[in-house]
């Protein structure tokens, strides 16, 4: 999660991805929050990423991250499909940077559609950028 290209792509990242203490505190919070569902993605016995569901203003949101060397093998698409079986909360939403085409594809392939846009400060880009709001009903 310190890969520069991936950080730019995801855009809405932590303020300082190199801050291990902050990262660990955040992970601990996530893992201890019963409202958050988090799964490690393992492919051929190797940890390749994570996928999760949390709530924002009462609306379920999915998020995922794949290690750069494992991208474009269909892993995020398959992992999200599995999460959507484990967690059948609907509607389910996700937000992507307006130009995160790979994440857009992952959502499209899992049946999500665009329902709106918003603007939010993107730490990885140092400015407010547009985000696309996706929903699965
Ligand atoms: C977004 C991300 C999770 C995708 O993971 P992945 O395992 O590579 O995704 P998949 O292989 O399942 O699918 C990727 C799709 O995007 C397409 N794609 C990849 N890069 C692309 C690009 N630059 N432009 C257009 N499409 C692109 C692939 O061709 C594929 O679509 P296809 O199946 O129709 O050919 C991964 O790139 C990542 O972790 N990025 C950094 C973190 C991030 O952005 N997380 C999401 C935040 S909303």
C-alpha cells in the first residue's frame, strides 16, 4: 500500500502511507470493529490483497486493494464477488476516483452502476478531485 502508482490510482488514501504506526492503529481499529467486514485475499497460497465492507453514513461501502505485482489477473473481481456472497447487504456502494478505470471495471463486472458523483480531498494527489459513486441494488 506504498506503491506510488497504486496510491495515485486509489487517490483517497491515508495522509501518510509510510507511517507504519498510523497504519497499524488503523488496522487494529478495523479488525476490532464488528461493523466492518475485512478479508485477506489469498491466491495460490500467497497473500495478494484485501477486500472489505464498512458503513459510511449508514450505507454499506466496499473497498479493495491488490498488490501491484498481482494486478490484472481478475483477482479483485473474484474477491469482490465472494464478498458480495458473504455479505448480502443491499444497496452496496463504492466510491472511486473519477479516473480509476481498473476499479470501475471491477465494480461493473460485479453488477454495480454509476449513481452519482461527488468531490473529496484526495491525499495521494494533494487536491480535491471528483469521485464516482457506484451502487449495487
Ligand atoms: C483497482 C484494483 C483493485 C483492481 O484489481 P485487479 O485484481 O487488477 O482487478 P481485475 O484484474 O479483477 O480487473 C481489472 C480490470 O480493469 C481493467 N484495467 C486495468 N487497468 C486499466 C486501465 N488503466 N484502464 C482501463 N481498464 C483497466 C482490466 O483490463 C480489467 O478489466 P477486464 O476484465 O474487462 O479486462 C487494483 O488495481 C488496485 O488494488 N489498485 C490500487 C488500489 C485501488 O485503486 N483500490 C480501489 C479503490 S476504489
